[in-house]
């Protein structure tokens, strides 16, 4: 059983550990998850290992990650949601959500992201959260709108080589 540092109604937020390669592969080894975050549409085993290492390092260096998510009822791993540094010295972080396809359409993304945004502004003192999404990922745009993010334009996203739709949310 994982230890959760934060919970929502249905979800437990844990912290990535170096030994979580099986969970990382379960999530980022799935093409449906990576199609909008990789130029090739998929992650290699080396990409997955690097991503896990980045999440662990962000936790150590900044106190944030795209934290692994588990259903409170039964403990099933469903994906990740959290923050990564954007301009941490200015209090700016980036929101991200990656869910396993079996968990889509169940309200988990909204629940997880609402929890992270609240935690960021209230507990971490974050001043601004940015987010973006692949131009073909309309579902992410709807999610960000429901969260109160405002579209700011587009921004180049190196992992895909494309201009992604960009958003911003500031502490009220």
C-alpha cells in the first residue's frame, strides 16, 4: 500500500520513487497516453526511465512532481497529476495530467487537477500555474477551461516539435 501525502475524494497522491519503473512503464509505455506529448507518439524504455528520473529529481529539487495517482478504493494506479517547475524563482509552475486510458471519462482528471491547483496556491504559495496541450487534444482544453485557466496563445513544446495551446491561472 502506498503512502499518500494528499488525497481528494477518490484519489491518493503519492511520490515517485526510483524503484517505480513498473508504474512508469505502465503509464508512459502506453501510446494512447504519450501520443500528444512525444514527437513520435510513443516513449522508448530509455524515455520512460528518463521521465521517471526527472519526476524524482523534481520532487527532490522543487518539492513537486507529476505525482502518481491511486484510487483510494482498491489502490489501483491510474496515472499522474501535478506540477513541474516553469520559473520556480518567480513562483510559476506547470500543471500536467497523464491518465491511463481505462481511467478516461470518469472525472479523475478534473478531480486530480482541482486538488493540485488548490494545493499549489494554498500550501505551496505558487503565484502562477501555466499549462498547455497538443493542438489536437481538445479534451485537455476543455479540462483547463473548467479549471478556470485562461488561454494566452501558443507556445513551442520541444518534445513534440509543435506549437501547443497555452494557458495561465493566477492565484486569486
